[in-house]
């Protein structure tokens, strides 16, 4: 049977990123969402309105809605194509989870569970890549002088869906933060005894979602042990395989990513860093961004970027040393958003000349490289690997390859001149690996390999 070539949307990194850009919006602006086209959503003041910033054309558009603050919750986040956003807007004079249609410029309210606190019924926090599923929070009960909330999801076919809580009997809240491209997996947090812990809801083919589950550090350990439960889930890859989240006492405060085959992957820490938070993860789980709190109260946040090939590093160092860019007077403090294709990062920093906040967007992949050329750079097959792995390049020149495990330990390496190399399955144990290839111009290509 003929073997099919499987191509990967891999990340190219080099020291000649002449087309990469570090663009600044010199106004206090809180970025919350980033499209695959590089547009940034956020807000300039508590309670809004929301704003879309288009860095490439220096255009800012006010789109209305109700941003976080003054008792209102929610985040403006883009669908992958940039045609829709989630968020919160007025519905019958009350704040309600909503979807914004860029083409019409209109917000549509999506419903609630019927309870209200401070003129708020519900709030939108996440949107699927296809734009058809919105997730967030709605008040579940306000009786007895106590209010608690449930995570909710909405789609056009089923309307508002109550995601529930594992601890309803003692009125413990949940919230949905993010959702996979097709709406099949929702992630967020479950409250019990503080701090918030991981929550994952899976779509029920019969309608709605199954009850949420915790992500466990030790899958054979107790699901009720708070030291075995990962912290809040903050993001998810488009295919739903990789989930990212907040570090807490259970894993020594390290930001983390998780998949079912790998379990938890702690991303590490940086000097003088406190608790870490993953704010974004790319399509295949090979890149994550976020920030660390400072060790002391009042310390500035520390931004990070993690890649499967290079591990964790300060985002300022990555911008300066890897992308070869200057940030001018701006010191980046947080990486708040990552587009799902891994091309753009957005966040905020401090302008050391004016001492005001400044919003930035940076091209993590050079804008002059098209997705097609990236895909054509390297082909690996078959994947998953059953008997042997073939790595093939378009050019007949010098190449280096290196295979590492999830912990970053080198398993195999080779240097050769030619278009193709074959690696026997027997030299690799079953599991997930990262393959890094380098050409004579020191361009680096990374891909994930599964060995069965």
C-alpha cells in the first residue's frame, strides 16, 4: 500500500528574521484576544467598550460591548478566522454572554441560567476556532444570601448549556475559559477549597456536555487530592489534544501543558519568578506563552515563551536574541495572547521613557514566510511511527536532525547531505518525541513525532 506523506504546520526559527515586527500601541490597552491574522482585541477602560487593534495598519476600532470591571466579567477573544469574537454585552439592559459578528458590527446576546448579580446574568470568556461555540460563566443561584456560578456553553443548535459543578451540593462554582476548534472539549476551573483547580468538559453526542473532570498529576493517584489536581485550565489547542494552565502548590507553581499521551509537562521557571500562567498554546503544543508573577508583592510580571525545542526563556530575550528585534524603550511584562497558528504574540509592557503601559504585538514567525513554504520545508512519514520514520526535505543539501523526548533529553542525532534519512523504529521506545532539523543556513524546523 502506498504511504501518504503527512505534512506538519511546523515552526521555523532563525537568526535572520528580517520581516519580523515588534509593533506598539502606546496607550494603556489590555489585550485579551489575538486572531491568526494578527488583529488584537482588548479594552482601554474598565467596563469597556471592547476595541480591535489592527497593528499592521495602525487602525483601532471600538466595537462596543462590556469589558471586565465594575462587576462585569468576560474576555474578547477571536475565532481563528477573525470573523467572530466572544465577550459580554448589554442584553435587556443587563450584562450577558455574547458573540460579536465582525461583518455586521453587531453583538448578539446568548442567554443565561436566569440568575443575576450586580446587573450581570452571564459573561463570555472563550470562543471556538470555528466561531460556533461560546463558553463562559452564568450565575447558577443567588438564594440564601450566597451566589455561585456555573460554566456554560452555547452553540446555535443547542442554545445555552449548563456545564454544572462537581460540588453543587455545597454550591461551588465553575467557569469555562476556552474551547477547542469544533467545540468538542471545554476547559476552565472548578472551585472547591481554593485555589481554582482544572476542569475539562467533553461533548456528549446526545446533547450538552458530560460532567467535568480534573486533570491529575499522577493519573493513578487520587482525584480528590488537591495536591494531585492541576491548577486552572486557561487554554486549549485547536484539536483539543493539548491543554495549558496555571501553576499552583500542586506542581510548585510551574506553568504547564497537558495531553492524554504525555500527562503533565511542567514548563519550568525563570530567575526571580513566582507562580506561572500559560495564556496561549499553538496548534500542535510545540509553543506556549504566558507570564510569571514576581516573587514579591509589587514585582513586575515576567513574560515567557516555551518551545519544545528550546524550553522556557524570558520573552524579552527571545525577541532580542532569537528574532533579532529591538523593543525600543519598552520592557515586555506579560505575554497575554498567542494566535493558534503560533505566528503572533501580544501583551503589554512598560515604556521606560514615559513610564506608561504600552501594548505590543510581535511576529514570532517572519511575516515573509508563507504557511505553504513552511509546510513544504519538511515532510515526515508515517506518523504515528510503526516500523520506521522517514524525514524528507525539498533541498539536497546539508542537514542535521535531533530527536528529544518530552523532558528535552537527546535520543538520536545525525548529520547528512541529501534529501532524506530513515530511522528504524527499534531505536525508539513508544511515546511522543520532538524532532528538530537544521539546514546549512541554520534555519530550524520542529515537529512532533508519535512512536507506537
